[in-house]
C-alpha cells in the first residue's frame, strides 16, 4: 500500500444515482458508498476495504466513464 488509500473506480459508464457517504465518513468492507445507474439498472458500488472516505470525486447526477476514480478510501 502506498498510503494513498484504495481507489474505487467506475466498473462501467453510467450516471451517479445516489451518493451514500461523504468525505470523512467511516465505511466497512463491502459497505455501499454510491449507486450507479447504467442501462436503467442500478449498480451498488461498495468499498473493497474498511476505512475512511478520503476523497469523493463524483456527485449525484454526474456521468462517469469506465475506470474513472470516484472515491478513495484510506
């Protein structure tokens, strides 16, 4: 680990439907952080690690591309 935290990237292009956590919030491993909508399907995005949300680079309504960094958990 580089100490920069775990980056959570968009698995597909879509729109950010809901943001459930804010910077500074504690998250558990596998806890939902946000929900993406793609092709009329909702896809929950979960934290791969337990920690604190250190950055949030998307907001509700934002469009994201595959591989775009959305959240960092440190």
